[in-house]
C-alpha cells in the first residue's frame, strides 16, 4: 500500500507541475524527469480531458465572454465590438498550455513504456486516444488565435506553423490514430474510471475521431476545397457519431474545479442574443399556444404583430430586422427549442428558471422604466410573459434611458439546466455529424446519405435532446419564414419577399399603425440575395442545435461562411474598437464588422519574440488584430 501511495504521489506531483505551467511556450518543455515506470498514461489523459472542461475562471473568460459573445449566443458587446482583454486571453492560453502539456506527456510516456516493453493489452490504444484528444485541443487553440506550434517537448521555444500546415497535420493525425485503435480490446473497470468521456470504449473513440475529421475537413471548404473534399469523403465512409449515446460529453460537478459548469458564474446574465431570436421566431410554424400551458395563452400575440414602437429608447441603428420595437407578449410561432433553452421572464414556477445572481432580486424583477434625459419616467414596462432580444453595441444616450433591454428580470435568460453544474458538457454530438454530412452532400461530395435525410436526421437528433420530438413532423414540413427569411422544409426554397407588413402600436401614444419590416440582407453570403437556400437551412439548424454547448463552432461557421445571419452591433455612437462600422454602412455586413480571432497574449511576444514574429507573419497583412481573418475564413 505504501508503494502505491508513493507512486500516486509522484503522478499527482507531475500533474501539479503541469498545471502550474504559466507560459504558452512551456507546451514544448518536458515538465518532468520522473521514471517512466512510476507513471501511467491514463492519468495524463484524464488530467487533460478534465482540465479542458475549464475551471470557472477560465470558462467565464473564454467560453462565455469570448466564444458565446463572438458566436452570438448571448447579449454582449465585448469582443463583438472589437474589445480585447489580455488577462482573459492569458487565462485561456496558459490553461491550454497545461492541457497540451498533459496530453503530450501521455504520448511521450506511452512511447517510452513501449520502448521498455512495459505494455498491457490496452497500452497502444491509450496512445491513440491521446493523439485524438490532442487534435481537439490543438484545433481549439488554433481556431481562437490562428497559427500555433505543432511540435512539442523540444526543450526550447516553439517554432510556429501556418494554419494550413496545422490543419493538414491534425487531419493526418486523426486518420492514423483512428486506424491504429484496436477496437476489440476491452478495458478493465479500473481503467474506465480514468476516461470521463467514453470510459475507454475504443469504438466510441474511433467514431469521435472520424466525426472530428468531418468537422476539420469542412473547415477548409472555402479555402482548400479539394483537400476538404478528399478528407471528408474518406472519413464519411467510416463509423461516425450518429447516435446520441456516442456523443462526446463530460459530466459537470458543482463547486469550484475543472468540472464546474462552464456557464455557472452567477454574475453573467447570459441573456438570449437577437441573432438566436431572429432565427427562432416563426421557424417551424409551431404555435406558442401549442407549446405553453394555458396560463400563457393570453400573452401570445398575433403573427402579424411586431410590438410597441419606442423610437426614442430602442436603437434602430443596426440591421437587426425588429430594431426599435418591444414585443409586449409572446411570439405567435417559435421554434420549440427556444422556450427550453431560454426561460420566459417572470416564469418563476419553471424548474429551470434561473434566479442568478442569488445575492439580489434582479432576476425576479420584471418591471423597469424608460426615462427621458432628465431621468423622468416616460413609460413603465411590465416584462412578465414577454419575449425580446436586442442588438449589442453602443446605444448612446438610449443605453442609460432604457432600463429594460439588458436587465436580468426583463429578458429571456439561459435555462438553469445549464448553469447549475449538473449537466453533461457536449463537445461533439450526433446532430453535428448529420449537418456536416448534409452540407457535404449539398456541395456534391460523395457521402453515404442524401442531403435531405441527413438534414432532417440532424434536426430529429437535436429535438430528441431537447425533448420536443412531438413537434417534429409539423416542424419539418413548415414553410413559415423566420425573421431572417429562412424556412425549415427542405423542399421549400422559395425566397421570401424583400419585406413583410406588420402591425404595431406606438408605445408612447398607444396609436396603432402598420409598418414594413425588411428581411435582413446578409451581404456576407451570396451578396445578400439568398436567404432560404439549402446551405442556409443547414447552418441555421446547426447553429440552433449547437446552442448552448458549442458556441465556438457557431463562431467558426459564421467566420467560414457568413452564416447564419449575424446582425451588426448598434452604432448610436461610434464603437472605438470597431472603426469599420459606421452610421453610414450599418445596414450591410462586412467581414470587418465581426471578430475573427483572439490576439496573441503579451507574454508570448515578450518571452518568445521569434515565435511571435513567425505567428504574426503567417497571419498576413492584417497582423495580430482581432479583425484579421484566419486562413480558412472568409476574407
């Protein structure tokens, strides 16, 4: 027993050393000189997977404030307005260094054990699992910052690689590692406990590797289509994640640790984004009265009613189609996942209503005021049983005169299901596989399923996750347009008209009126002329399905394709960190209106100037800037 304790102590000491790495270049420094006989590969893999769940400090800054903001899952200006925080980025950058140190150590130890003949039946598989997981970690880092170093543990500062080389390496690693997995090996129970994702079920690890190949191959669709096609088609012939039981997910735990929920911090309201709201409303044609209990029915508004108009309090300097209006009730029709993901203001009896923050009553306060420039109340708004979302950005004087638009109790906020650290964080789900296959089929690539079947299977898988399968049949045949001008039915590709007539009421005078609402022109995709083609349908469904677990993937698709439609931030006053967006061009979209990456941390520039210069050189003419597109993104 004393020997076992001693060995475990050595392992944990090594892991502690790994976790203490504070500099990015330490990814490439061997963190330990412990004897290979004394350590086990599985401990390093476990440490890396658990670490990548992110402790609350790292998660709040990267997952929430960067990814969910840039990926338009929640109301937040932050990086969407061009701002950047070196401390936030450093927290993620250095954590990623620790995760990569752990997984690279796993591979190194596996090689040394093999050389010394210290092997078990599953030893070879552990190395392949480590290689597969390393691909995910490297792709995550590269999708945030851009060029990264492929080589590790060279005992010196890293040589950086361009993104094309990085992605080619990652795709090759996935192919080779998945082929070398021996799926006939059965792991002992004591080993299964060291894998929080798949309990060392190697068939599932192979499926994950192949589905990751689809994801990374599709990332190259616009910049290197030939390579993307070859890699995708090869992976599509293999076993994939097409069943929810094979999803890559890790159980969260309450408290403060790497397993604490990534969206658990109470001080962040995580209010629904207007991007999601524009996709949700009308999509699928399912009536709110068919989804909600009778106590809500009186609050449901007619389908042709857009709300109360408050021209002096709700900005219209954005290309968000419903800008300027407050919906004083619930939408007539809405995607059935909306009410599951975000909770209606004032729905206090809902078991998933979030009372955060627990130290005040803001979540339960549904009445707020609109005031004039002197602070005098112009209108008191009761937000109970209403459904609204608004553009981020600079609202100028309206920001202080409007106490409603971004307040905890007045806006739909993320369900407590995802905030209580009791869920399973999803890294890859079956619906993503299906939507990737659907996109490939639309592109004319050879895949084992037709595009319509893959598309509808992706929706079906996500509906099952949300528990709304009873609406699936009607949803799939719906030709109703959402606010972005997209419908669900695969066979319905008729474009919406340029505009549609809606009823409204002047919020100040209570006089009813009629207005013309434009469908937004997403000039990033086919110059804004197309809103309801097959690819738009696929990415719309993929974006909704990936909410809230995969905001980075939503951001990746928008950077790659310009889909789905992202509204511009409001521009009542200039956004100092987003000078390209002005009061004269806010009705159109440009690549330069949306964040493209995170800047490298200052410590990298200071401690490894040569590596930093290499990385920035690979970025091209834009340099180390938030708005410099990555190699695979739209330019």
